[in-house]
C-alpha cells in the first residue's frame, strides 16, 4: 500500500511512496492521494496504513528495542517520514503560554500543556493534552513528561513559559523574604531545568528535530527597583539556555531563549487597555501581544526554519530596549 505524506523541509506534499514492494503503486493509496476530501498535512499518515500500525506497535514499547524500531533506524526512506511534532508547553492556562499552545496546535503540532491550576484548551479532546503540574516539583514534572510521551509517542520541543510573573514581590530588598526568593527561583529557573532534564531522552530520540525554547524577560537586561528575585531568575534562565545549547549540541538539540518586553495579554487588555502614550513609547507604535511571542517561539521550534539557530537570545519588545529615555 501507498503512503502519502509531506517532506521534512516544508508543508508541501512530498508524494513519497513506500510499502512492502518499496515503490509498487497501490490503487487504494492512489485514489486516496487524489481525493480532495483527504488533504495531506505535514506529518500526516493515513489511518490504516501498515506503517502507522507498525509505529503504534513500536510506541507501545516506547524506549525499548523492537524489530519495528530497528526498521525505522535502518531504512532511510522510513526515517524521512514526518510524524506529527510534539511540544510541551508550561504555564499554558492563560496569557503568553496559552497563546503559544494554541499557536502550536493551529500548525498541526500535538501539544501537551500544563499549569499550576486546572484549565482546558481548544482541542483538548484530540491532539491537546492538558495537565495540572507544579514545575518546581520534580516528581510532577517527570509524570507530566511521561504522560505526554505515552499520549503522543515522543517529544520534539520543550517550551518553558511557567513563571511567577510579579517582578516586585511587593517589598524592598531589606524586606525580601528568603522563602519568597526561593519560590521565584524554584519556578522560574529550576522548573525549566527539570523539564528539560526529564524530556531529554525523548529530545535525544528526536535528534535534529528537537529544540528547547525558554521564555525569559527583558528584565534580564534592564531592571526596576524591587525586582531582584524576578530579574535574577530571568537572567539565570538566559545563562541556562546558553549552557544547554552547548551541552546538548552533540545530540543536535537546539536551545534558544525569548525575552518578551511589555506584553499586554487579553486579560490585561480587558482590565486596563494600553493608552496611546503606552503605545507611542514603543518604536513599533504599539504594546506587544501574546501572539507576538507565540510566533517567535513557533519559529524557533520549527527545524525547517531555524535549524541553524541555537544558543541565542531573541528580544520581542517592540524596540523598547533600544530606545534612549531622557527625563522631560
């Protein structure tokens, strides 16, 4: 039987044909390919194909040696097949994290999303897995990664977005409570390390298709008073990303970090819309949106578009950090 699928380099239909005869046409697959009611998306394999069944059997024994896994390793033709990409996204209940998860899903990715509170995303019944998870709890992180791998068969991208986002903690430095300081670093810095640590076997299996995208902040580069814990955690996340890009290079896993500036999420815009003065402050003429960050993350996750990019910081702030500000 024939398989119709796209190539690894883009959304075009590759039209590759594989089967027991290694190229002999099959009437069923030929008719399926020609049918306008069966569009081929990137990573799609038709239901009922022997390859899909074979892959499912391999997934049932994920992480163990099997003859079907060996077939994938040994056959260049089969290795070129693009299965659906899988992304893990933390802090996905609202704001930037939710926009990232929804953007990945809209591109056909399988998405495993988590947050400290219960939530749902569109498509949660198919292609999207939502879990409650405290990213500072290693056991919870391990269980989240395992659930995602079992549900979707692997992991290609890790997006570390979860964070305690209050940069001030409401106090001066001399009043900063050590427990509050440790909690910010546990979520904002230790959490990303834990997620990559436990996803690493799956990322290594994905090889050059794998990437890590961390979400830091422009406060890693510029600070305000009373923001020590938040600034330290985001600066540390940038450094962690640099180190990961070097440490994981042998496995061809890329790691980059995005530094959002002033992003007015949907909830914030409803509560307090940005003023014309706020927008004029940005060289781009407007305050940022969650979708601005989501587009950058998707670019960095896609190996066909950013396969030569690793260890880099990407500022998404409308140009604010490049603007000199003088007192009037």
